[in-house]
């Protein structure tokens, strides 16, 4: 679950960064969202004891906490984006190690120092570093947390709240005590709420933000109190069942005194049932709230879906064996035929439903290509934008896993080989910023994915020249159509690049793309116009789970041919 949730958050963060880069600005909502994502990852990685990830996300959280305060400090927007994206890459690498059951042994010290240096430069530019140290003020807050009815394990949830507040706290006491080991604390929390006194140098808004991230939060009462109230402990009516205890004292077995309390600046926040309250302030809060109300979603292992699909396939075969049993030929079985028709209908509906469960939109795969275009343009000193069309198109999850790498290669090729430099484009009468289009659309039982650019296009003469040098031409060149010439670039070892770079020139790539696409029953076609651009179309099946076929008998042998592969049928 940690890997899944963190991966989702990183994808969300990457999209936010790239969207902000297009707008050349971090809005207040964006800064808040980045802060919350980092805070969430920090908390979960700390709980899972992944120290390097926790340290890095904590540093980024501090940076955006400073930006949240509305500082007018000028900074390099591009440098900050590069830094955050580098941090995202590091966390992704660590997650991949964890996914493969390897040790997450990456060293984040360099990135942590870069983030801290960036923050220090921001603070020193405005002279706020020393001012903030002088203005650091210890505050004391009283918080009462009420969980939603029926959420269960309130004591464990309360312990998670304490864990979340530890790094922000100088001192902290809470009631009921021993929540992690005392089952009786559950009833106390349900009846009276979970009470916390926290001494901290954080602001009330910062403490509130941390508490609002509590899962299954129903209501939060937050107030600032004075030192005298804190030293007296919780009021008697709160601690009627058991005394309060501080985090430090809990380890030493010391219990503070209990007495009345005077509270000021009271603040109460209510959370909608079933909703994480941190989202109330988020950029997409309204949409998320609406979505949560409309549907309930659970995560299911892909292995279980694969097994379910296998069983459905076996059921379809068993159904065919029953209905097409030669022993039934010539028999009058009206009731059987009615039941058989109903069985066929139900089996078909089950098959369609299971297949729909496996279908996922291409949006996540397509959105990842934005990062590739962005990074390559920076390294190659080019300007290009990626336009995405039809990202809501759905295909089988297994199909997506097979096409991710080919798509990545095609997009890289479009930037590297297709899009010209700004100077070349201006000389050719084009806008200096190139355009790459990634488009998906349904076509019957297939999906067509187009990767299109408005770059220099393919040169027939240059392709033939390279093909001759590698002995790849097998027929008269004059008799070859443009389509046949373009397909030469799909052959192993072919490359039109004159030099080896980080991205091209090794003659490895397009042939691998072809193999991956053909391995799932797909095909690839190329259309290009010299000087105007190139379009590569991938034709892929919607699913690999169940394929309709046609039986063909040759002599005594019977073959099944996928219906998508047949071209003509002739009846004698």
C-alpha cells in the first residue's frame, strides 16, 4: 500500500510541477498542494522507516512551508522545478528498489543539502533568516479530536496523530494515556474525544494543517492556551477515567497533575463523513468531495484480476463444451436450450464486466510523457510542447505495461530527431516552439495511438543512403513506395543519426518498439512528409485476456485464428 499510495502522490506532484512550469508560476493552491503531498509522503515513509525518503521530503516540506508564508523573495522558478523533479526521481528509484524487495539504500544527503541551500538563499535574500530566529515564539495549543462513528481502532488512530505531531512538538501531553496498549482507551475516545496539549514553535495554522490530515476525522477543536493552563494538566472532567501523560513522561512512568483549564482563541473545524479533511483546502477539494460521495473504490491486486480472468476464460470454454456437445445433436431439449441461452447471456455479461474491471485509462501513461519532453528539450536546447488528446481512452492494464516503453521511445525520437532547434524552425517559416501530439482513439476492438510531430519529417534519400550502407535494401529502390522506405527505420541496427548521443545514434530502439507492439498482437505504421513532420501510429488490441477466434479445419487438424487477423472469408 505504501508503494501504491506514494507512487500515486509522486505522479500527482509531477503533474502539478509541470502544469505550474507551463504557467510560469506557483499559485497559492499549488504551493499548498505540494506541501501536503510532501507532508503525507514524509509521514508514511517515517512510519515505514525509510529514513532517506523521510529526510528528503521533510526538507522539501520546510521549503514549501516557507513559501506558504507568502514570502516575496525572488527565486529561479526553473531551478526550483529542476530541484523538485530531481527529488521525485530519487524517491521513484527508492520505491522501485522496495518493489523489487531490495534495500532502499540510496543516499539523499546531496539532495537534502541542495534543498536546504535553496531555502537558506531565499531567507538570506530577504534577511529573514535571523529575523525568523529572533521571532521564534513558543506557543501552546489544546486540541480535541473526534473520530467518525464506526471507524474502529480509535486508539490506534490517536497514536498515529501523536506520531504525526512529534516532530512539531517541543513537549506534548495527551489523554487518554497508554492508547497503544490499553483497549479501554477506545471507549473514552469515542465518548469524550482525544485530548492533546502541545507546546511548539509552529503557528496555529501549521498545527491545524497537521491535524486536518487525520483519517476519519469528524470534528477538530483547536485553541491556544497559556503556560499556566498547560502546567496544570487536563481538567478533572476530562481525566475522570485516567490521568493524562506526556510523551516524554510515558517512557519514564511519570504522570503530570490534573486541574482545570482556561482556553482562548477557540477554533472548531468539522470534517465531512468519509472524507480526509486535508482535502478541504486542496486545489481539487470540491471535485474530490463529489467523487467520494458518488462512488466507493477499493484497490485490488492485479494478480487476483488475472486469476479471475483465467477463470472466466475457463468458464467460457466449459460453456462451449456443454452447448456444442455432439451427444446433444438431434435431441428435443426445449428447456435445456432456454437455460443454455440464459447461461450464454450471463457468461457474456460476466466476461464483459471482468474485462471492464481490467481496463484503465491511458492518462497516467500519457502524462508521464510530459516530463520526458520537458527534460529532453532542456538538454537539447529545443522548445516543444506536448499536446494530449484522448487520454481517457481505456485499454487493458497488461496492454499498458507493454506499450509504455515503446511510447517513451517514440516521444524521445520525436524530440531528438523530429523537432528542429528554434533557429532552424524560424528559418523554415515555422513557430520556434515545436508541437508533439499524443492521441488515442477507439477503433472497434482496437485502439489507435498516434505520435505526431511538426518537425523536419523523414528524408527518403537519407534513409535509403543509411540502409544501403547496412545492406538493408532488398529490392529496387525506385520500385519502393515511401511507406516501404519509412519501414526501413524499423529494422534492427538502423539509425539516421550521424553521431552517438545520450538519446540516439546506437541503432537500437525502433526494432525493439516493433517487437513489443507485435508481441501483443499490434502493428505499427509510419506516415511522413519531409519538412512538415511525422506520424507514427500504433494499432493495439483493447485486451489480451480473451480473444475471439474462428475455427479452421485443414485435413484432420483444427486451428483457431483470431478474428482480428482475418482479411477475407470466401464461401463456396
